[in-house]
C-alpha cells in the first residue's frame, strides 16, 4: 500500500510543481520554495537507500516529458482539486473515498494540461521502482504527502 500511495503522490506532485514553475501564475516564489522543499525532503528520505542514478534519471525523464509537452492546467480544475484536498483534510483524516476523489480531481487537472495516460504511467512506474528501492517509511510518505498538498494549495487559482 505504501508504494502505491507514494507513486500516486509523486505523480501528482512533480508534474504540478513543474507545470506551475514553467507555466507561471500564482505566487511563483512560493511555488518554487514549495517544490524545493519537496525535492529536499525526497533527497533526505532517499539518502542511504538503494536507489540508483539510472532510476532517478528515469523519473526525471518521465516528469520532463510532462513538463515539456503539457500546457497550463485549467484554473477551474485546479481550484476544484484544491477544494477537494482542503475538504478531505478538514477533519484530520483522509478516507479511501476522499483519496479517490483527490486522485480523480488530480487526474482531471493533468488531463486539462494535455498530460497523457502514458506519461502518467511512466511517472508512476518510475516512482514505484524508486519507492521499492528506498525503504521508505509511513512517516516519509506522510511528509511527502504534506509537501504535495502545500504545492497543490499554492497553485494558481482561477481569476475572478
């Protein structure tokens, strides 16, 4: 379960952070800081793991494919994702149903940015390989999840 959760988290986090940085909008400095924190946490977690440079490069390549071919996501769908995450976190517990809603809202955002299912699958596959080699703990997953929710919350919102 941890591996599937981490893979889904990485799929949502990295492309959103990269798209937000390269496509503009919102508070660029804050998004950059959010993504840097995520990358620092991932690097800290992966220190001492069995993850190889080739595995990391495969993930970078998969994410880069999304960044270079994607467009700016639909602001209304980004807003919906932010609301979905906020509502799910409101009571301090995220249920399986809420996880599914977050995933669906996240996929809608990715689809609106012309990210293909093959690109998403490539990132998920690369993330799963890294997760298996990293000996990641549940606390590590929660830290990365929190970083991702921060990125999602700081994505550009729909203009009034």
